[in-house]
C-alpha cells in the first residue's frame, strides 16, 4: 500500500462531499493513519462520525485564523503521534458578499479574511508543524484556476488562491531543506458546501461539461487520487508545483 503507516493530518473535512473527504478516503485505502481537525464544537459533531468511518486516530480543534489554536493543535499532535508525514490543507473562506458582483467592490475586511484563512493559514500551519515533519513528508493544499484567470464571482478568492499558489513556491524552498515537499492541486469545480457560497456556481459546472477536453466535471475521488500521488513516495521529486485535476480545462484557449 502506498501510504502504509504514514501519519496524515487532514484540515478541512466539513462533510462527505468535501474534497478533503475524497482525499482522506484515498489515503485510508492505501494504509495511512488519519487525524482530522474541526473548526469549532458545532462542526465537531459532523467530523467525528467521518473520523470513525475512516478509522481516524483522533480529532482536534483548530480554527486556522489564530496562531494560538494552531500552536495547541501542533502540541496535541506531537503528544499523540510524535511526528507527521502528510498535512492536507483543504480550507478556504471568504464572506458571501465578496463572492458575487464586482471585484471592485471587495471590502477591506472581506479581503483580509479571505487572505488570512485561505492563504496565510498554509504558512502558519507549515511553520507550526515543521518540527514534527519526518523526512520525505508532504504538504498538499487546494487551489482553483480562478487564481490565474478571471472567473465570474470568484473575485477575492481568486486573489487569495494566487497568494496561496505563490506561497507554495516559497514554502517549497524552506521545507525542502528538510526533505519535505509541498504542492497544490488545482481542482475543477465541485459542488461542496464552500462552493455553494459562490454566486451562480451551477453556471461554472455546466460550462465545464461542454468546454473541457474530458467534457465532464471532476469528482472528489479523482482529486483524492491525485493527492494520494502527491502524498506518496511516487512523487518524491515533485515540489513547489501546481497540479491540475480539472478535466483539462486550463489547457484550453478556445
Ligand atoms: P468544504 O467541504 O466546505 O471545505 C472547506 C473547509 O474549510 C470546511 O471544512 C471549513 O470548515 C473549513 N474552514 C473554513 N474556515 C476555516 C477556519 N477558519 N479554520 C479551519 N477550517 C476552516 O469545501 P471544499 O470545496 O471541499 O473546499 C476545500 C478546498 O478546496 C478549499 O481550499 C477550496 O477553495 C478548494 N477548492 C474547491 C473547489 C470546488 O469547486 N469545490 C475547487 C478547487 C479548489 P467548516 O465546515 O467548519 O466551516
């Protein structure tokens, strides 16, 4: 099995439609040990059954908007596991009002929130967990093509994803000194809880069905399999990269 005995921390399972659920299922299938974060008590009730279903070792609270909580999470993981092999960052947030209409109208607070939770949190997590990483470790985060090209209503999240992708390139060098890799998966649109915050998301899904080489949308299982490759030693030479799991959409000009 590709991840036999590897310890994988998963940030960002909200329910069984989450991309992180697809990733965790693939990891589980290939023998990984799993631990799941949840943001607050209300979400704990949703994450715990998923952890049980996937044979998770433990769950822990972590709102990635605060260094204190991130620090406490790292302490707890150190106590429970001692070290970590894989960290999945599948977290993003922007206020709903900033995911519609004109980008020009983005609020200062909405911009700050989107950048902090969707982009800076990756660096904060990498810094907190750096001492726990085993050599050969792998960090994986989730991005979207709206970072590269303007997508209607994606707005401030596109800017945050551009910052996230750039962070991946800088972090790759820092983490690489210890033999730890970091990559992003740029997934095609998938109907999840977060995606439902983007205005007219259905239009984006329909467009993909007629305009991509594969003429269909991607599934969380397919994204999970790409994450499996990035988490495993099969990708031992790949770091600082953005891998597209998008039915080929980003290759099409017209
Ligand atoms: P999802 O199921 O709603 O997952 C998003 C997760 O982010 C939720 O678990 C949410 O927790 C968590 N989160 C938000 N704010 C947080 C905070 N302050 N601290 C900790 N966790 C927080 O949606 P998803 O589509 O799978 O999103 C996962 C990732 O994939 C995101 O980075 C997203 O941008 C990216 N992505 C999505 C698509 C798509 O079309 N769906 C495409 C490409 C990339 P709560 O449930 O507790 O709020």
